[in-house]
């Protein structure tokens, strides 16, 4: 059982030298709104990541009397294990720009590359899709989307027509699982990137629900459907019904030329706030005394929804196959943007990295999570 339902304001291990110019504080996250340049998100071919991470290690039992669910001495040992990690990141993972590690609801470690701080808004790239998934769940909870099996066409703006037979009409579920059946997009003009009529009438490659086809434009179509169903822009809906309950008060969300918030990418957040979203999903949609997203949806979103012959995928969240009752799941974006959640250890790791082709190929962020951070949590020891 998770003893705290928020990010506890515990002083984390933090670099205070040239590795970061952030002020040495673990106090209240300051309310601010800052503009941030948002670059274009890209689709990432992701293999079956992290499947070997469930190592069966013994961990401290949760304690309801201690914030975070573990004894203070254990938490201090965990913190001390991260002391040398900032230098390790600089020397071996230079693409990584920020890291937040949360265990049992408490911040164990934070790192911010020189020239940035905990208040810097980071382009999350395709992590935006996982945020969009949460908005779909909230919209279903509120009844403005009747079910995940509602045809997308029924939720599009007035005047948006689709000339398809009923059995070839993608549903909300199809778009959430990347099984909409659309032909993979090639080069698309900017004017069409958030054009509902264009997006809804793209050529089909397969029957909806049959084949996993990673599709950025399908996510844009889903964002428009959410906007129309809620009679609010995706950003406004997110601010009021998702971010505000979590205390997230600074973000930007890029819009297309037709005025719709993109679904494929475009959200910029602080790294701590990315971790909050991971913590929300770890807690099955609950934050303090509020069920922000229904437990049923939050649980389904991070369970495999695709057949064994297809990549493991939930509702715009990636899943690692395992025999565990609650599998590792994560949101990820081009270059090394991650919200990585490992329920067996009550562990959430948020990272951001340079959004470049070279950074995407080097995969510094996921290597840091798998090869350094995860072992330090399982078996705390001084970082090399």
C-alpha cells in the first residue's frame, strides 16, 4: 500500500556544483508559466524494452507510519547511493538533461544539466500521447465520451464527414492502441496536421483493430475528438481536470495551424511534473483523496491491449511483458524523454534528453534507467 499520495517534499540528493545551477531546495514547486520552444515530435521504433528488469530482488516492506512507505534509515541509504550519480551522468550519459527519481512517493534524486533547473519546461515529445490517454480516461469518466468503443467520427466537429463503411470506422479504442488501420503517413503539409476532415479520411491499410501501426496523425485526430467531446481545447481540459489536481501549474501545449492542440507531441512540462504523472498512474489514477482518473481506466491503460503478435502496448502507454501482477510501463518520447514506472518497487523515473537523431540513437536515458538507476534502487551502493 502506498502511504503517501503526492511527491513528498523531502530533500533529494542533488548536484550543487557545476553539474547544475539549480538552487538547493526541495520546497514547494513555484507557480509560474513560461514559454518554451517546442520542436516536432517523431515516432520512435521501440523494441521490447526493460523486459529483463524484474530481478526478484528483496526490498524493504512498506510501512504505513513512514512517508513513502519505507523506513527513514532505508530511505537515507537509498539517497546516499545516488551521491556520485551526477558525475556519472555527465561523464557517461551527456545527452541526459534532467532526471527525477521517486520511490514510494518521495524524491530520492534530482539532476539538472548545467544551465537548466527544476523549473525549466522540457519538451516531452511523444510523452504527450500518454497524457492524451489520461484525458480520454477522464472524458469517459465524465460521460462526455460514451465508451472507448464509440466511433471517432461521432466525436468530430460538425461538418466533418467520413465516407467509410461502419465496420471500417475507427473507434476511440483503436486510436488509443495504435490500431486505427490508417496508412502510415508520409510527408504531410502543416495545414493538414490538425485538419479533422483530412485526418478522418486518410487511406486505410488494414481493418481497424487488426494491426499495430504507430501513427502520429491518429493521435492528432484523437486530440480533436477529445476537444470536441469536452467542448474545451485539450490544453484547457488538461489544466483543469488533470494538471490542477496534481499541482501542475506550468506547462505549454503546441497547437496546429487550425487551432487544435496536437496529440502526437507538443506538451512541455517540468521534470518533477512528469514524475507526478508517473506517480498518478502508479497509484492507479488516485492523487491524495481524489480519483483523478478512474482506477479501471488507469489500470487498463498500462496493461497490454495488443495481441502477442503485435508490439506490447496499452492505451498510448508502452508496457513490458512479464509475469508480474503489475508490469513495468512507461511513456516515452524521441531522444530520451521518459516517464518510467516499476510498480514492484514503487519506483518512478522521469528523464529528459536532447531531442536529436544522435541522442535518439545513443539511448543514454534508457541506458541510465536500466543499467544505473534501477540497480541502485534494487541494491543501494555508491554510484561509480
